[in-house]
């Protein structure tokens, strides 16, 4: 089960392409990859189609998936705001690989989901255009109608207006919609979603709400409940709240207790004179919530703990052979003092495995058995060789 990644920071697309090929050929030793992912800065966007066609026509890979990104992750670096091309290839013997194109003009999302088969236990790597594909609607339908399907990936971030982003699928280039690869069969894929937050205070029950507005927590005005939490915090957490406050809603209400990783975290956007608070998520009465804080130290700690998280008693950890990293474009040096943070932590915890990815406008990954789009998150997909192999 070979896996290799290559990164070029050459400005010339031709130079970058040949540097990538040289490194991939050395790593794959003449074998054909089953799956290749390509991530490119805007500098190479116009030539991505030709490059992806060359990979397939030259017999270097059977399937290819990719997108543009604001910043590119490859090997042990995160290249921000500069030319970069990263390619990640892996052998997946016996694994079923289904390429899927989600065309915004080709039918409903429900019809698009119907093209996926044998979804239970499958992993869908999805790359989408932010201007033309309804990711939230798609994930909601997938959670309702395709139980057992894990969806990971990211929203392209290389362009600030419609038609600028590029999406790649098996040699074809698209400027809208979404592209995906569904994987199922004899491969161990571990999904890690690090939301970079830490709970503060205590859990509370939503007792009055509509849409994204929480009016009451524990039958008290939400802002009053927040003030009580604020007054009980140590000074270091008070400072973090003042820098930015978040709220997490529990995904699985049937647990006896809740801790980091059990919440879907969203932003607290403001409050009004009635004592209600507005958040960047839909909320309903009866849900359990807890306020959260986020900073560089917490984000670092959360990613490390998430990668080290123990599995269930029936799961045997395999040997990591490669990782895909979809990080928020608000991370990197915008959050951490030193560059290459997320890929560096992945290598520290899992070893120097081939890695690639990009900084996204939204990261996809499962939390509590359901698929969501996240912000300020690192969504990591770890490919493992089964322990018995």
C-alpha cells in the first residue's frame, strides 16, 4: 500500500509539473496509483486540466481529484499566498473507487445522492465550489438518506468570485458544482475533525429559540446565562472570550456526559436588547449547548488530542500510510505564530507520512456520526494499513 506526496513551489507550471513527476516516480517505483489528489494555488489554475489529463494518459493514476486553494499543503509545508502545486498518490488494492460529478444544472441534490451506491461504510472525498453548490443542503440530505456515509473534504478557496475556482475529476476540469470520489472496501480510513475549541462553563438546555436565535437558556434570558458563565471564568478565559466567543451544540443527546469533540461548534455573532444571542447555526428548543473559546494554544492542543484519540474496543489501529489535510483558511499563520502548523502536528503525532491538502473556505467532516461543514477546523483523513496487513 504505497503512498507518496510531492510539492513544488516553482512559479512556472511546466517546471512545477516536472518536479512533481520526478518525485512521484521515485516514490511509486513505476507502479500505477489508484487515486491521486491534486491541489494548486491560483498560479497554475489554467493548466490543471492538461496536467490531470497527462496523469491519466501516461498511466500514472487510475483516478484523479483536485481543486484550487488559497494556500496549499504538501510534504511538510503549508505554502500561503505563493505559487504551489501539491500532488498525493496512493495505491488502494481491492478498493472500490467511484468518481462522482455533482453538476448544479444536472438535477436535484437528492438525485445526485442516488448515484452513490453501497454508501454504508463508504467515505466520500468531496471538493466543492462555494458559489454554485449548496453544501449544507447536500450534507443534510446525506445525513438523512445515506446513513453510514462519511463525507470529508473542503470548499475551494482559490477564487473570490464565481467561475474562478477549478475542480478536477478524472482528467476533466469544472468551474462549478462539486466533484467527489467514493471509497469502499479493504482500506482503513480514519477521519479526524479538530474544531480547535475548548468548552467553558457548563452545559445548558435551550428553552426558547427560533432559527439561529437563542432566546432562553435554562428558562433564563440567554445573555443573562452567558454573563453568569463569564463571571465564573478565570482571567485567562475571560481574555479569550473577549477575543471571540463560540458555542457548541451537542450532537448525540443520549450520552451521559459531554466533553470536547461531542459538540458542533459555531460562532456567537451578537446579542440584542431582549437578552437573545445570535449564532451562526440553526438551533432548536431542547438541544444542549455549551460556550467555547478558541485560540492558537487551544487549537494546537485539540488537534494533537484528536489525532491521538483512542478508538472503540473493537477497533484496532493500523499503521498510518498517508494523510489528507483540509484546514480552514483562517488557520496557518493567521492563527499560529509559526508556519506549517497543522501538517507539522500531523507528522509529529503520526510520523512523517505523505501528506497534502489545502486551506479551504469550509471543511467537511463527521462529528458524532453526522456530516457537517465547519469553520476554523482541521479535517484530517488518515489512510491506514490494517494491523493484520
